[in-house]
């Protein structure tokens, strides 16, 4: 059964300026490597639908959503902070990025696909219930997880975040929810500067130092994540797929390779096959070296698809 590949033209139009690393070229790089690898003929590509206000309000405050609607400019750039801004196309990109995860959940719950990759931007894992930050506006992965729980009635979902940055927004939104187990690692000290004892027992987010290599990150996944994930027995697995922990990505200083991303993905696919009827929803987060991003995304999608 082909991996579902969800994207949208609006995600190419969100543009925070020519200097910005979170740029439209990121999706172009993934598309290019997907074609070169032959995977474009293997995945099932569809266009994302927009998330409704009700979908986003499961995670975000009404004040936050209204702020984004009011700020979205008719022309030019509207700054939120030093690295997060909106252009005239941003609001639609926000809606389809969040909507892609919901669409993926529906497709998997209906049995049309087992796995899905959402090639969307802007990313989401820094967005807190009431704040946009770190290139993120709406927390796409948390919105999708909440939809699976509240609309489809799942009792347990897992979220795995292997971005170089701490998924602080996801943690803030879902800490203490016994229906969710979040596992991650992230470079520290580093943006967004949130290193603390996990706020609840359903959070296994592990800070690592700059220079940590792929072998050590595999060990963390194997020794710290997987036993807890097996005990939790999730009914759907969500992945915040940030590829900026790649050794060639200068935005961070971790030492992963595309083989490491593939290995972690394989472990999560096996977990899903055992506990979750194979259901895995992956959503793009970071990754700013375009070549490394494209290669890593292909390795990740191959592992989702079990393509050799």
C-alpha cells in the first residue's frame, strides 16, 4: 500500500524573505530528490485540504488564531518576531499545513493508506497554544494528534520529534494528557532555550550536546524511547520530521546522516505495525541544507514505504 504524500502549492508561496532559511526551496528540494530517487512514482500524491478553525482550536486559543488572521498582510511582510513573519500567502499555507495532518489521519483511519508524509510548510512544533515562534504559527502535529483522539476516538497516540530543536510547542500543548506519549531529543543549549525537567510523565524529551553523533542518537531512541513506546502501545504514531539534525545542516551541530533518519523511521514503522495497524503520520518540520534535506526526506519516505 503506497505511502500517502500530501502537499499543496500554497506551501511554496509562504515567503518570509530571501534571507530566510525556512524558504520555498525546501519543498522544491524534496520534490527534486523524490523524482530522482524514483519515489515520486511510488508514493500517492494528493493536495492538502485546509484545516478549519475548529480543528486548530483543539490546540490553540481563539486569541492566537484571531491574531494570525488580523496580522496576515495584504502586501509585504508582517513580522511576529526576529525570525517569524507572515506574507500575503501565509494564512492559506498555515491552514493547508495543518489540514494535511488531519487529511492523513482520515486516510489512515479509513484504511486507504498505512503511512503518510506531509510535505508542508510552515513547520509547527515551536508554536504554543497562544504564540507563534521559531518559523512556526500553528502546531501541525499537535492539531493532527488531537483530531485523531477527539474525532476518531483513539485512546493513545505517540509523537516522536527528531528535529535538532526542542519541540517546545508540542510539549506545552500536550503535557499531562495521558492519551499522548511524546518522545524526542534536541540540541541544548540551543533555540528555543527550553531545557527543564519534562513537565509531565508523558514527555520523554532528551537534551543532547552539540557534536552528538548518529550512533548516540540511535542509542537514545533504542534505550530511552522504544521501551516506553512499547509499553504505551500507541494506536497511531506521529512524527515531527525535522532533518536539521543532519551533520551537513549548519543551523545545528548534531551528527545525523540520512541513514540515521531511515533507521529511526524503520523502528517507528515496526512499532506501528505491532501496535497501531501500521499507522504512521509524518509531518515536515526543520531541515535547511537543501541537499541534506532532500536526501534525508527520501530516506525517511523510503523507510515509511519499506522501499529498498
